[in-house]
């Protein structure tokens, strides 16, 4: 609606049919308030009448007391009391006061009567709506969000008041006001009346032109205020998280931005409102002036009396005001229509499950439950259960097991009659549940849910919730049996302690034990348990199991279970698979006889995942992996933080797990994983693992598998996955539809299809040709372009998952030439820091021409965190051909360039010091113990020796690169150019020198360079640097830095490449360098 108003379109149209439905649905609530509404209407009519009469005493005083004109015939009755002017003045003043008092009394009658009736009507409707909501079936509640229904009951209800009460009042009041004033003004003097009416069309135009913009600005202001309030609420409720991650600065910056936007929108709304008000005032003033001028001329010519002019001026405001606000009334009514229609959706919805006309009370039962040929689906044509039949004898415990979506919870919903089966029947002690009343059925069943739902009541009221007449002895006995009495007595007021909403002042185990005590008090013959011990520690779970034993003793128990421990004591297990009761028996019997049950509860996690995938997928994965160029069994770190790494180290097993988790059972119409292997692993202790995976995705109907990159996050146990989106597998075919993510909960793994990366929001945009072309066409200067390009071709240059990515945009300009720009996408504030560093270093390089070179910065996109810079021609040193031959020749120039960078004198934050390198060493020593413990002793010994011999001083600060490697130096037409200055800062020159030399040693260890090349190039590099640098660095510092970089990098690089052999080779190089 606001967008239509902003474009100047017509006001939303009032739908008469909807208004009629509203009055049909809620009109009956007027009847109990008819007397109060009648009093309010009388007050309204009296108010309008007094408004018309109040100016008349002033007219009579001016014309007949001050100017001594004779009273008109209709007012001669006043002379009965006295014809003296003094007495007449007193009488008319008393009449004026009486009219004002009568007006106040009439307004009181009108407003108080209307508000009283309105509040009672809304309370009646709200109460009836709440009752109706409780009668509606679970299908209705599940199809609407709980928050949406709360808004309907509270917020939408207040808007309905506009139609039910405000609209009738406004229509009656303004219609009577306008009609009465127009008629009386025409009766008094038709000439002045027509002049007064002449400005009404102008008022209407002003209202449509400016008033629409005012309303739009006011809505924008409220929207911005809501965003500020939401952000403030979010900050207060997540304060611990923000402080734990040290992101106060980010939150402050975001709040400041939202606050500025709210302030700007508020000022704009205020200015427009004042402009509109002043314009309307001017129009009304013009009309008033016209009436005064013409009326004054008529009075001077003795055509009218002066009092008539006073009367008209008094009537003008009462006439103009309702006309001025007429469009506001229409807009408010049209807006209220939407809220009213949402309420009608609830009120007019009939319960799907209700007591049948012949329903009877369910007598006390023994507890035999029977599902007989049950079929059910939530949607037409999508059956969840197909011909399910089994029985539960009185006192028996039966566990329902199966995969997610197998129908376990649906069975319980049918038992509680939240839904009725579409085929077959559910019976208790032979009674079909459709033939008994809902209340009598649910009185005999107790449900203990996985998430204990507690209301805001005292502990005593919480336990007695299912049995309001429970005695104190019954409540305490239930608490003792539920293992809850001890912790209740430790609460501030014991059983009178108020449980906060949702039980937030209790632990998970305590909430669940209160939930069980609530069930024990009910003492029903049938008990349903839905994973009641999930997410509890061992001690709480032990207490909970004792409580469950007290609850279920001698009862018919149905358990929904995933974990084996949950149904360890079950008499029978029913396996649901494919919508049917696939197998029934004990745990041992099902392990022996059911392959599907073995797939769920086989002891080894990796074997279980492979078994779930099925033999066909497993064989196909093996065949594809054997033919894939990248098929290798990686050696993943063995860490207790990520135990699931053991289950995915085999590419065959990983592919099978993903096939099953993402695409479910074998199907022909969804894309599938043919194979999958891990390219890189980035492990951060105590936080998460980032994975770069390459997979073969096989489209429906195709035997060929196309390669697809995936960015993955592994979470340790206890950490919630950031997303639980399980979108349709079509996302595999169109990854550009992202950023949808798949959650593989069994592995605690999230996957994003490249180019979607949750930490790099700018990457998909940079690779989108059409978006980049549109951006460069509309804002060429932002990319340093003089002319708009005719076409764009993105090329991915570098991608570090979750950290950074580089894309080269090849541009085709209309004149026939070609050029390029280079963009780097970063995480959040890292992009802004990188842009500042590059700009500062570029400025220094421009001042010291020839000392060193860096790419020219072009701009920074704050929204997408993209740094734009000039694209260089050539390749990085890491991609140069014949590097063994070229590197020794380039080494002197590299040393000179680095010396020039170190002498740049740029003011940047402190980074890349030998002290920080010591911290990297300490972290590597801890990391190797958790990932490759067989190498821990050797690595710890070497790292300890280096930390013990750490230099006390590293000399003066320099402008350092922070990550100086072969790939961070560009060799092209302009010579050598530093790139990737993300880590640039004020640091120790020895840090860069050691980083470069350590990188050469690593390149030799992996076979990219010969050892002789490393020795010759390293020597030339150091000699050249020493000749050129302003402050030469001692050989001991360089040797220490090189060894430290080798040890720290040995651990991180071997974990990233998942190759412990690399760790051995790099540690050996570090020992050689340390020995000198």
C-alpha cells in the first residue's frame, strides 16, 4: 500500500463485500451494548447541535447589544425578561456558558459511551476468538505460525475496532456536521456560503498531492523506528553472545546506522507533515479571508449584520476540518480491511476434527491401543502412513522407531485425535476414536514431549495443570516420584515459586521432571513419550529415567525414539518405513531380521552411514571414485571436537552418506551425488571446521556427472547448526538460486553450493555477469572506468572458503578494446580493513616511485564487502613456468621491492610481529596434539625450543606484507608488484623475511622447487634486501623467523592438505634451519 501511495496512485479501495462480511461476523456483538451505544449517539448529536448554536450568542451580542440593532423576530422572546442592553448581555453570556457546558456533557456522553461499548465489544470478540482457536484443529495451527496467530488476536483486533466502531462514528459525525453546517450557512447567507465552499476542491487536491506523501513518510518513519527497536531488543537478548565474540563494535556501528536512518526518516516525516499542515492552513486561511472580505463589504453596505460575519468565521473551521481529514478516514478504513480479513480467516474457519453428533463419553479404559489399516496424509496425494496395523496391549511398552519423516509423530497425533485417519481406524479398548468425545479421550492420555512446555504458573499450579483438583499430597507425591521434590525445595519460594514463561529459570532436566510430575498427577492409563531425555547430561538423564519409571509403571506406553537408550526397556519395537509398519519385534530380533533396522542402529557410525545409503549407491560411488582424478583417501585429523571426521575421510563413504542424507531413498527425479572428496580442510580449535569439497553431481536422466564445488562447515557436538534449511534437491541443479544450505544433521555438516558462501556475500554477485554489467553501466566511476563496458566476463582467480575470493572481470568496451578490473570478496569488516591498507600503501608507493609497486585501488563496496582494484597483466610468481630457472634471477629484485615496502612508513594497525609469530607457534603445538598426536612430541619439542630462544627485540617497526609468498608477488609488464595486501600492517621486517624463506622451503618439500633453487634464491634475496633496506635485519632474527614459520605452517598446512607426511617433511626442514 505504501509503495502505491508513494507513486501517487489512488487510495486503497474499500471493499464493500469485505466490510459486509465483517458486520455479518461481528455485528451480533453490538446487541448487548445497544443501550450504551444509543447514549453515545445522543451525545454525538448533542455535540453537533451545540457546535452549531455556540456562535449565536456572540452574534446577538455584537449585533443587538453593541450595535443596538433590534432583535430578529425569532429572538424577541428574550425581551420578556428585559430589553435593557446590560440585562440582555448577561442573558446572552449565560446562554453561551450553558451551551459550552452542554457541549462538554454531550462529548462526555459520546466518548465515554463509545469507548466503553468498544472495549466491551472487543473483549467479547477476543474471548470468543480465543475459544474458537482452541476448538480449531491442529492442521489449522500448523498451517499458520504461532506468531501470526498472536498478531491476529492482539494487533489485528485493535485494527478491527476502526471498522466496527470508528467508521460508523466518523461517518455519522462528519456527515451530520457537513450537512448541518452547509444547510445553516446557506440559510443564513447563500453568498458567503458559496464563497466558503469554493476552497473545498482546493483542499481535496492538496490532500491528495501532499497528504499522500505525508502518510508514506510517516509509515517509513514507523518502519525505521521498528527496526531500531528490533535491533535494540536483539542486542539486549544476545548480550552474552556479542560480548563473548567481542563484536560490540560491529553492533554499535549497525545500531548507529539504523539510528541515523530512523532520525533522517523522522525529520523528513516531520517536514512533510508541517508542509502539509501549513499548506492546508493557507488554503483555509484564503477561504476565511475571502469570506471576511466579502462579508465585510456586505456589512459596510448594510446588506448583512456584522454578527453574521462572525457566525460564518466560526462555522468555517468546523466545516473545513472533516473535509480536510476525509481521505485519512478512507485510508484508515482500507488499511483496517486487511486486518479484519485476517480475523475473518480465523472466525470463519470450521474445526476439521470435532465431536460427531453421536459421540459418547469414553469410559475408563484398560489401555489397549489398536491401529487398524490406518492411512493418512497431510496433503492430497502425499501419504505419510499407508495401511499401518499393530496393537499395544494394556501395560505394554512399545517403541516407534524410524527415520525422520517416517510417521512416528503422525501416529501420536492420530492417537490424540489432532487429526482423523483418512482410511482405517484408531481404537482404544475397542472404541473407535471418531465415536467418542475429544475431552473424554484426552483425559485418559498423558503426553511427555521432547521439549517440555511449561506455562507461567507456580510450580504447584504447573504440576496440577492436568488435574486442577489435585490435593497437596498428590502434588508432592508426584514431585517426589518425578525426582523433582529436592530441587523444588531449593527454589526461592518452593512450590510457590513462579515458573517463568517457557521455564527459562529452570534447567532442561528440571523442566522435564516437572513435565513428568504433571503426567504422574494425571494418572492416566496411556502414556506417550516423545524423546523425553534428548539433550540432557548423564546425571540429569539418570534422574529422568527414574522419573519415567514412576510415570509409566503399569501403564500402556508408546515411545517415539531415535536413540537406542530411549527404548532400551521396550517390550516391542515397531519399525516404520515407507509409510508402513515394516517390522515388529525386540531389538535383537530386528537386528537379525531387518536390514532397515540395522541401518539405523548398527554400532559403527561410518558403517551405519554406508548401510543407510544402500548397496546400489555404495557400488556406484565406488565405481565413480575409482575413475575420478581426485579420488584419494585423505588422512583427516583425529580430534575429539569433531568425531564425525572419521566417518567422512573415505570418499566412497562420504559420497554415500551425502547421497542418502540429501536425496533420501533412491529416486529418478532428483539430482544425486555420484562421488565426493574433500579438497581442503581448515580447522579452528574450539570453533568449526571449514571444508572445500568437490563432488560429481548426476542430474536426473543423465549418466554423466558434472563437477560441483561445495563449501561446508562441520560443527562440534553441542553447537547448533546455523541453518536447518532442507530445500528441494533442485538447488543442486541451480546453485545460483542460493544461498540455500543443506544440513546433514547426522554429520553436523552444512553445505553451500559454489558460488554461495555464507561468509562471502559478494562472491555470487561478482560471478554474476548480468549484475556486474548493470553495476558498471550505471556506476562506471565506482570501478575506475572512463566508459561503460559493452560486456563483462567474470573469471575466478582465487577462492579460500569462508575467508576471501578473487575474481577478475574482463571488460569489452564499445570502442573495441578490452580491459579488466579485479575484485576481492571478504568477510564482514575484513574487506574495509583490506581496502584501507591497500589505499595507504598505494599512496606511499605513488610518492616513492620505483621503490615498490602495488595495484591501484578503485573502490570499496560496503554492502557486499568487495575491494575493487586494477587488474594486472601477467601471472603471480607461483604460476610462472620454469620457476626453478627464473626464481634465482628474480630474487635480487624481490629483495629490493620488499625493502621498499618495509620503508614505506605507512601508518597501519600493528600486525605480523615476531611476538604474534610466537603465539602462532604456541597454537600449533596445541593443534598438533589434537590432530596428529603421533607427531605431537617432535613438534612440541621443536616449538618449545624456538619459544625459549625467541628474540627479545626485533628492531624498529616496518610496513610489512604479513603473508609474503610466491603467490603474493606479480610478475608482469610493470615488473614485480605486491598483491593480496590483506595482512599489511606495522610489524617486524623479520616476519616477512622468514615467511618468504619458509614458503620456499615448503615449495621444495612438496616438489615445486629444487632444494638448490631454494638455497640460491634465498641467498640472493637476503643479500639484495640487506643492500637496499633502511634498517637491515640480523641473520639470527631471520633464521629464527624462518624456523618458526616452518613449524607453525607445518601443522596448519598438513591439516589443510590432510597429509601428515607433509608435516614430517616440514618439521625436518625447520630442524635444519634452526640448526643453521
